[in-house]
C-alpha cells in the first residue's frame, strides 16, 4: 500500500512539475502618453519614447492548450513633447508669451517613467505560436525629465526638483490591458510582442486638469527553463 501511495505521489508531483515553467525575458518598449482634457473632449497624443523591460515569469498549464502566465518586470516607459516655434501660428505664439523670454526655436521635453509591472495573461497555444491577453498592474518606481532647448540640455532641477514634483503627482499604481502573441524558436528560446494600453489614469488629480493614460508596444526575447 505504501508503495502504491509513493508511486502515485511521485506521478502527481511530476505531472504538476511538467505543467509549470519558469523563465526570464528582456526587451524593448516604444511608449507614449495620451492626454484628455477634463473640461472638454480635446484629446492629444504625446510623442514616442524608447525604453526597455526586464524580468521573470511563471507559466502554469491549465490543459487544453491553455495556460496562465504571471510576470514581474522592471519597465521604462514615458513620452516626448516637441515644440517648434517655426511651425506655430500667431495665435499659438500669443498663448506662449514665455517663448520670447526663453529665446529658443525648438524645445524637446522627455518624460521617463520607471515602474514595476505585474502582467497576468491567459495564453492559448497551437504548435509554436501562442496568443495571449490579460491585465497589468504598474507600480510607480521613479520619474525623470529631460529638457533640451535648440539641442542643448537644460537643468530642470535648478530651483525646483521637477522629478520629485512629477513623481508626487503620479498615482502609486495604474491599471492596463494587453494583447499579443508569442513564438517559440525551440523548447527554450522564444520571442513575444504585445500592445499595452492604459485603463486607469497615470496622474492622481485627473478630474481637475487632464487625464493621462500610458500606452506602449513591447517586444521581448526570453528563455524558459
């Protein structure tokens, strides 16, 4: 009887172990931020910013080609904003009186956000290809700004620590959805790509001024153990 129980326990353990896969991944992010005015229906999109992601994951097989995958990633996202005074009309120039004082032709502002992302995905696999979709919780980890006027970097923290000011205005966490796919080159190496779009606001007081939501394309290469 003990032998039967032992054999059964070993078979159960090996079956569970076969359903669970661990791995690491790293890759590229292309992100931007959409902004919608709370006072009107005006919506605009900030420029794209390049970043990266790195982390690990656990995949648990559910049977019938379905699996559940959880990840913990360090991710760098954000957006860019460019103002070219040569392309502004007279009305726009009047709304920016500080342009004459600053005396520049082109300004570039880059917002870089660091976050700990926890995506949870449901995957369906057929042969070497999988489709996946799910939700992501992003936890605030840091914020950094960079300002350039006519190609020259400007110290944005000379009088006020802008980085800390922006960080204090961001929500501690934001929620998003994602959809994508994965391709296995062999039993271990894979590549995946997904599109993430924000479902909740990046900023705390989004009802007062503007509602900011992040969106980003993500491509990664990884290894399953």
